[in-house]
C-alpha cells in the first residue's frame, strides 16, 4: 500500500498539486503537518525533485523539529539536504554568509529582549529622552512595528511630520539602529529585515537562493507579517512554486505584527493559485468541534469552512460559574486531582487563560494541593541572571564589538572595576569611534582611569586567553574553563544557599545544553562552533521548553497554546471584560473583537476529549473587585452542547428535586428556569446567566461580601504567619487601606512581600 493511501481525498489533492502557487486552508487538527511531509516525499520520490531544492518554513523550533523528524522517516536518504527551518533560523543562515555585503561582520550577535531593553536605556540617555514619558518598552514596540512594516528610521522620521512625540521616537529609532550596528548586533526583527534588504539589493544573492529553493512551503501562513510576506515573495519570485498552509480562523498574533490579509488575499497576490480546504479534524470530539464552529462563524473576516470529525460525539462541554477567582481555581485544582485519582495523568490537563496574571491563583492552589505544574511563558531559562552572565562571556569571546556583553561582565565576578571607570571607558570609546572592548584594551589612552588600568589589563588578558582556548578546545571545555578561571561559582556563594544551589544547577544545565549541541552537530556532520551555539540559544522560544513527556499540569496563555493539544482543557476566566477584554469590547475596531474570537476558537480546539469552561462573577483586577457577566463567546455556543450540572463544589450544584436541568449556586439562587421553588434569593435562568443580568440580591449573597474589608486581623506586626505559597514569615508592617489592610511580610525563603490581607489569607502560627 502506498503511503499516500493513508491520506483523505483533500489531503491527497494538496500533496499531488506541486506546481504553481497553492493555498491549503487547514482547519485545526486537520493533519497539515502530515500533508506537508507527504508533499515533500512526493516531490522527491515521484517528481524527481532534488532535496536540495526544497525549503519548508515553520514558526517555532518545536514545529521545525517535529517536521524534520517526520520528513527524515518518510524520505530517508537525502532528507538532510532539505531546509526545514523557522523564519529566523533561515535568515541567520543566509546572513552568516552574506551580511558583510551590508557592512556587518559575519560573526554578529543576536540580541534578546533583555539586551534590547538595556540598549534602549543607553539610547535614551544619549538622545536625552525622558523614560518616564517615553517608556523603553513602548519605544521598542513602536520600532518593532516599524521594522515589521519595512519602515526605516529615515522613513519613520519623514512620516513623523510635525508630531513632537513621533519625532522623539524617530530619534530613538535612529540611535538604536546606530548602536546595534556599532555593536555588530541584530535584534530579532533585524534577522528578517536585513535578509529582505540583502535579497533586494544583491541580485546575485537573490538568484542564488531562488535557484536553491525551487519549491517553498510555509506553515502557519496566517501568522506572517509584512516583512515575512516580502521575504517569501522574493524567494519564490522566479519559479512561483509556493505552497502556503494556514487557517485564517487561527490568526491571533496581530499584536506581534501578523497580517491576516496575507492569507485572506492570497488569491489576489497569486490569481492563478489553487485553493484546497482541509476540514476533517482528527483531534477533537463532535461536541468540541460544534462549539468551535458555532463561535467562529460569528466572524465576518474569514474564509468559509466547517470542521467535522469521525471521532464521535464525546462529552458535553462543562460550564461552571463561580463567585470569585479563588473558587474557580479551587474547582479546577480539585477536578484535576479527582481525574488523576481515576487514572488520568497530570499532563493530560492544561489550564489556559487570557492573561499571565491569572496564573497566580492556580499556582497557589496547585502548591497547596501538591499538584505538579509548569508555567509556559514564565522566566525563560536563557533570561536568568547566571545564564546571561556566562553567555555574555561567550559573546565577548565570539564578538568583541558587542558592548552590552562586555559591559555586563567587566565586573562580574567583582574585580574592582567601578561604574565611574566603566563610564570613562565608554566616553573614550565614543570619542574615538571604537568599541567598548577595544577602548579598554588600551587603558593608558583613557583619561582618569588611574589605578584601574591594571585591572582592565587583567580583564582583557583573560578574554584574549579564552579566545585562544576557543580555537583549540571544545565548547563544553571552554565553558568549564570560563567558569573556573573567573571564579564565577565561588562568587555566587554569598547568595542565599538555596538560591545558589538553583543557580549552579542552571549553569550545569547550560553545560549540558552545550554538550547536546556538539553531539547534534556531530550527528549532522557539521562543525560545532561558538557562533553556532550562541545562535541556537538566541532562537529558543518559551514553547520549546515544554517537555510533553513530563507529568505536570501545563499553565499557559491562550497565545502560547497554539499548536498544542491536550485530552482535557480548562478555559478559565470566560468573562466579558477579561475575555474578550474590556478595551476590545469598548473599542471601535471590530477587527479587534474578531481576533479575540479567533483566540477563543484556538482555545476550544486545543481540547481532544474534554473541555471545561469556567468563569467568576467577581474578580480582583489591579486591586479592585470587578463584577463581570459571562463571556459573549460562551453565549455563542448552543445550549444543547453545554453541561452545567453538578460540579460537586463551587458555584453550581444540580438540583435533583424537579427532574429538570436546573442548577443552583451555593448562595441558594438557581438557574435553568425563570422561577425555582425553594429559592429565596430570586432565580437565574440560562438566558440570564449568559447575559449577565444577575439579581443584585444574588451578588450580595456571593462575592460582594467576600470583597468587604475585615474590621480586625488575627495577627499584628511581629507575629509569625504562614502563606500557602511563600511559606512562613514575620509580619513587618500592617497599613490601613481604603479597601483592605496592606500587609508587609518578610518570608523566610521568599523575601519581603506586600499583599492585601483579604487575598493573602495569612494564618498566624505564633
């Protein structure tokens, strides 16, 4: 039997259509990766295409890795010649060869978000920008958006006209680019922008890659931005064998610059394009898909398609509403624990939410109930202090022009080089038009460094020694050499012992990562290099840290969840004002609400067998209690797909006395009919539940009373208390607040924390 016989009819059609532009509209869980890998195999085996001439682009390292494995198993010999890569990795490979054409050295550094913030602080100082008025993060965001639209600093300044604020940003943009160039560094946006610039201005380079990549496939095309569209158009401009795969209903990255028009207008850009729809879902049950279809069809800006499956009807979608976020988190934690007792694994479950701030309550409950969990999108491993320090040494060894890296480590560990000396080095470098490192290697030419000159000489000699070792040692040996010669581990010993142990473990993990990189290079028959290692760690995304073999519950935002799937998904915080957000609801841009609806669609379609939607009638937002009605997206799900029965705890418990589908909350009011016997607080029908028109008496009996400030606390300053997450500590101060008491506690392990008494739930222990 042929490998293509396992495909359904639309999938086979997509695989066999090889020439000319092709748009594959692939619904969630419809087997798009399977189609792409089989299409690659078909090109090689049946059409005689050289693997060298095939390029497959994905958006994450995880997706690229999965595709690479599947291509290797299907194609076998020769598959290593196929480029399977993310956009950014592809661009780095091209720039490493040809960026000298643009005036950069080929051994450039890639700046991460923290590096960009550090550089922008320096930029603001140089061009006299008030960072209270123009925040560094805002400036970087505006610059990123400009780069995504291929707007240069000069064009940005021209567009600013007489706008004072825009002119200020233009100055920051221009200086930011100048500093990047001086440091021989690129940010993530530059990887794309510089590649487009290179291909647009160097005809021979463009010709080289057009001949190389005669067949191009792009996954997740709905997430491409303007610069990515331009890049793909340039590469495919000669042979036009461009196959893009995507789902406009899953376009959720507008805030990162993604342009949904790229996929919606594909046929306008390529009038001869073939369009094939993949609508059979292999992931989820009928009920889950029917709910997803019901929500997304309310969007106007989409291509018509309807997901269907042979997986069977499955369970109804659980809907649970609670008085507050604490009860919501408690229900989910207990429900997960109940499932594990009945035979499920922790990693069968994922809790998805709209904002990162929602994770706190779940963390507290999971810690209290001893439920293992992992937050995806928390502190990136490579953003930790000790890792950035060691990487800064490696960057300095690899690229001495990277002023940020050199400045970070010049006094780490402490070697008596103070801020005054650092500033004098920088002033000398700026005046002479050279790099920071080049300036410090000749301290006698720097005015005012005095007795620090010998320390600078020692530092420069150490870096030069490491450079010499990098030419003859393995990467892991170089890392160990840096750690030993600098005394970095010893410098950590002044920290908290537990903190030190964790940091040393992180450094050990970095060495393991270097060893794994060298092994991978050996397996691929490539030469391991310091530049290659730094490039690899710079391109790691948060989602790449998710180990699906580990048994823990995953907590993540809906944006982070795209591309993943779980047997049981909890969508938490399904309330108007939170999801969709208040700004989206009150704004005048209907496209914003459509993007939020697409995000809801993505969340629903992550579930394989079971989906639970939860909401809270009240929630603490930025210190204020807000009362929210159920999300409008829940209203768009047909009533017959929902199960609002007995949860065993929290807000709702099914009423057994009437045989109806009524349910009542813990306050005594009910839903399911306009009138309910035995309810003294009024009634709450399903229609009122979804519209949010709850009786005020019900709110009084519920979360409003919980939000009132306590007259007196059970503890006072000096008392020992226990917190569910932070452990034991001593109360330092209690301040009277308008809404609540503000308590300051010095925790034994977590340090000093300030919190509202109502939510801290501190327990006096002595």
